[in-house]
């Protein structure tokens, strides 16, 4: 009997280590902001946005005078709002309001049990709800821009909303299972174990990978979508963008390939800001124009 109990104990330990290893391996590293939009010469409001599970999200709203068009930016895994400021800058200079925020477990936002693409999308919905509530005049036209996991999240959120005028998806993967498989193969795990891990992750996040895959989300979006992808991206290869296009060949879905840009090449993407602004003007009838700045303030959106 004691031998049987010992075997059960060993099995329990192995399962526990397996589960802990998965959560530890896929945790989102946290980077705290060191600067503010003022470093780039922009007036801003520091905001705290209530999200699900009584968590608060840290963010910045960069108002462009009385502009009625707003860009909402969502960072990627292990990133934060500050790292997206270089992309935000040309849009703000062109006369769009900009809202940047940190998803849960990222930047200065509250911690939660785990991060996932659906939770990034939940936080985006929370940010949009508070934007509508606190700056309704700025919501005449809304465009979403996300990077990596954030790109998948803006596509997922836009597929469930009717108030989005355009989406810019930067370095999105086509399918979460492909990302998991590529990563797990680098540590030389057998296919059977990869399948078990994928099923466990789907159970934890509460969503089937196919239901949240960007290649499927784009098919449910009716507004213009611009995929932006670097040709030198080794984390999410360019073939993922091509797979999205092939799976859902729609006239409102287009691709901008950025030569020599890697997965985190924000500077390379920034260089193509004129093309991104042209997309908004031509496909979504945005009419950005420079506006006067407003003073820096701090706003608690949870009040």
C-alpha cells in the first residue's frame, strides 16, 4: 500500500511541476515605464482604467485639441505603453487623439493570475468603454493598432464590435497553435507533449485557439484592416501574414511588408507612418489635421 501511495505522490509531483513549468515558461515579463509622452513633447492625461476582476489599467491619453478621431494602441507581450510611443507620435502629430495603456500584468497595470490574447482583448474593451464614457466627442472615429499579441487582441476585439472604423495589425501571428508549436519545438519537446500543453493552455485561458486565431478574426471584421509585417521577423515569420491574407481574401484586408524589420522593430514601423496615415485617409476616410496641445493632467477613470 505504501508503494502505491508513493507512486501516486510521485505522479502528483510530476503533474504539479509540469503545470508550474508551463505557467512559469509562458509568464509575461513586466517592464515599467521610465518616461512619459512629455519626453516627446506631447501633452497628456495619465489615466487609470477599471478592467475586469476589479483590476486597474495604467495609461496615457494624448488629446489633440478638439479632434473627434482617436487611435487606441495596444502593446505586445512583455511590453508597455511607453515602448509604443514612437508609433503613436506620427498619429498624434497628424491630429489624432491617442490612447495608450498597459494590459494586465504589463507596465504599471495591476497584476492578475495570467495573461492571454483574450485578456488583452478584454482590457482593450475596458479602455474603449472608458474612452466612450470620458471622451465621447473623441469617439466619432476609432482606429485600433496592436503589436504582436496586442495585434491579435485588436483583431479579436474588432471582430466583436461595430464602433471601429479601421484596424492596423502589426506583426500578428496567424494562429496561436502555430506560435506555441514553434516555441515548444525550440526546446525539443516531443509532439505528444506539445499537444498536451496546447490543450492545457486552451483550458486555462478558456478559449479554443481556433476561436481566437487572427486568421479567423479578420473574417468577422467589416472595417478596413491593414496588416503590417517585417520581412526579417523571426519570432512571427512573414508567412503568418500571408496565411491570414490567404485564409480571408477580402478587399478591405491589405498587407504592408516592411523590409528588414524584425518583430520588435518599432523604429522601422515608425518610418512607414506616412503609409499608415494614407491607409486611414484612403480606406476609412480619416481626416487628421494638426491640433493645439492641451495641458498635462492626471485622470482616474475609475472615479
